[in-house]
């Protein structure tokens, strides 16, 4: 079975972001970039399927600028077999990314596609569902467990009220939630080995995909700042303030 | 402008998230509500009683009972041609279904809006709410999920819209419901509770969460948790408040043993009053708290429980 995973290059999880002075975007120059954490979980899941003898090839795909090769290289160092970069400097929206992935699926014919449930930059939470729609495939979103038997994928999903388990017809799209697995760190020998693994580079034009944005960003602003309040001495004072000042209990 | 709101429900009750979504919808134009489920007549009737609703469209079939996106999305697609906007609450159901609808009609979804600027323009948080983007859509139909904490709930009673039954194929043959394990609780739902008390890594163990539950029961509050507490296995994921969990904005949010990572703040910083209890005086949570108490939670929480008993 062939598995394809999507990986996005995003501002690192630990960076405290700043809006640029023109209020048009979040500052990304000279900021540490990393693989979207949910996509790391997708890569890890793909590797585990390989280690379990279920998958025989794992392909890591990214849609983004040249530097996204570094993100693909990270996936290769973790254990993916090869990479494909769909190179574009357009700030691609989820619909455009889903269309690029669809074009690659038509070439590569994977049985399973795993992507992160959301990217921590645009927080859109759309790409996997959109890809499933475009392919006419089933979707297992917010997955915390996968189990494959006889061509059916059993997915446990993290939903608002608890957990839901569904059986999906294959091929399928899965989007990862945090508890699906704990991604490994790439070891130094594997980082060295990853340098020799192939990355194919293509672009949206070659794939016949129009990635022009549908949304125009008119403005990006800092949210209103919350003022720090007061420190209270003890629990009695706290309860008194909540009762008599804030009047919330 | 004509707006279709997708109802959030469990086949028995209409969820409050729908009421907030209706408020967002009414800012755009006339609102109809779509209810997809099984034996969901009472939900459709409740939707029809929301003031300002034009009509309720009900698709009632066994294949729609569990809200599978593969089955529900095509039904919504069929309806989209009559509407300028399709809105759903940004719940796990809304997030699951609506992007599938958007892709099927070749539209870019606008996720988790917090404000309607005009018919094409919306404000939404990005980077865990550390920036707010104003975006304008060029698509003919707008597909939108709504952050429910940003919109007041519409009144639940007072309207008398008609209910129309929709018929058609409902099983896409792609997915099947197997089972669900829902957290059963007597306490209010996390996203609609007036008071929320959450525990973080500082709780040290799931065995200590009953301390918070005791306070929750005295205040009529819901219990939440930070991602650290969920990752450590103290409590299940549906307790999680934050960028990757639930977004809450109660009247009172009590953060216990939570340091205040930006990902957690993303889920609760719009609460009206925030209380933080943490033994580390330097914890970032104190920068957003209205009332901070620097104390060991294992002393402070029992003391709080005792203090609440005094009137």
C-alpha cells in the first residue's frame, strides 16, 4: 500500500508572532520555520504503517516556496521514502492545496492520504476535507486512532462530545489530531541518509492547477490586548472580589 | 442576501451553537435553517421557533443520524444555489462537513469568523488568535464557519417558521458509523457554560481533577483542561481548551495550575473575568488574569471550596 502525507512549512510553534508594520501580514522574515506539528503526526503515522508492514511506500508532499524542501527533508529524515514539492510563491489557500494534492494523487495513486487537521498559521482546518470532496473519497477527520482491516479503515475521531468511530471505504483521507501518536525525532544518521533521498519538484502550472487566492487579506491586526488585573492575597479575598466586585459568582 | 444555517444538534435537541450561528446569519440577510438527521423532528421544530428564521429545511433519514460528512455534504450542495451564504458553527461537525461542501462547489471556505464586516468581508483569527485577519471573498457563494463565542445566542423562542421536508438519496456509500463514546456529565457543556474551571499540568494527575469538579458543582461550572493536562493523560481530549481544542468565553474562567501558553490563551482569552491560580508568580497566565493568586493549588483549591460554602 502506498501512503501520501502532506507537510506544510509554518512559523515554528514556539515563535511569538508579530504583525508587520504595514498591517498586511504576520512577520515571517528571520523567523524560525518548522513543519506544522499536525503534519509531523501525519508523517509519523505513515512511518508506523510502514514499520507494521502495512504500507510499502511513504511519499511526503509540500505545496509552497523553495524552502519547503527543508520541510520535506525533515519528513524524509523521520522516515518517508521520497518527496514531492509543488513549488509556488503564492500564499496558497486550502482549496488550492487540495487541488494540487488531487493532481498528485492521480499520478501516484496512493491508497491512503494523511494530512494534519489544521495548520497552525492560518488555522483553517480545511485541506483534508476538501481533498476528500474533490476525490469523492471518504474522510476520517481529527483522528486519534487508525486500524486497517480488509480494505476498511477504522478511524476513531475526536469530536466535541467525546470519541466517534467510523469505518471508511478505501482509498481514504485522514486528518490527524494530537493524540494519534507522538512523532519521533530524526536521528543524525537518518538526517544524513535523508540527504540522498529524492525530492521531485513540480509546480501548479505543470499540474494544471490554478492556485490564485479567492480571499483577499485586507488587513491583519493584533488582537485587543487584555490588561493584567490584580494579584489577590488569599482565597478569601479572591472570593470576595468575585462576589462583590466582578459579581460573577 | 439569503443565508442557510446548518443546524448543530444530536437528533433530539438543537444545540446553542446554532443560535449564535443564526445571529451571524441575520447580520447578512434572511436566514433559513437546514436540519439533517434521523428522527430529528423536534430539532426542526425548535429551529422553527427561532425568531427571524424564514423556513426550516429538514432531511430525515437513517443515514444522516450520525452526521457523516460524506452523506450530508451533497445535500447541502444541492441547496447552495438558492443562497448567498452557507454558515455552520465551528464545532467538530461544522469543521468536518463544511469544507467538503466548499470544495464540491469550488469555493474557498472562510473559517471561524468572529465578525461580519459586510456581505463579502469577515474578520477571523489566525496564528491561534495572535492576529486577526480581515478577509474579502471573491466567491459567488460564501461558505463560512462561525466562532460561536463571538456572537450572542439568538433567542430560542418567539418565531414560527414552516418546516419543509427534503427527500433524496442520503447514503454516499463511503463511510459507516461504528460507535461513539460520549463523555457523560451532569455539568454544563464546556462551550456554553457560564463558568469554566480548568486544570493544567500543575494538577499532577487525573486523580486530582475531582478537586476541580467539586468547585464546578458548587458554581454550576464546566470542567476544562489545558493541552498539557490532556497530553499527560489526566483527562480526555474533549476537556481541552485552546487553539487545537475548544474555544470558550464564559463569564468566569478559573485557570488552575495552567502556565498560560499562547495556545491555551487562544481558547479562553475572550472570557469576561479570568482567575488564575498558580504557584509560579512569573507564569504568563497572570498577564491575562483579572485576579491572580500565587499559591500552591493543593492548598488554594480546597480553601476555595471551603470559602464558597460560606455565604
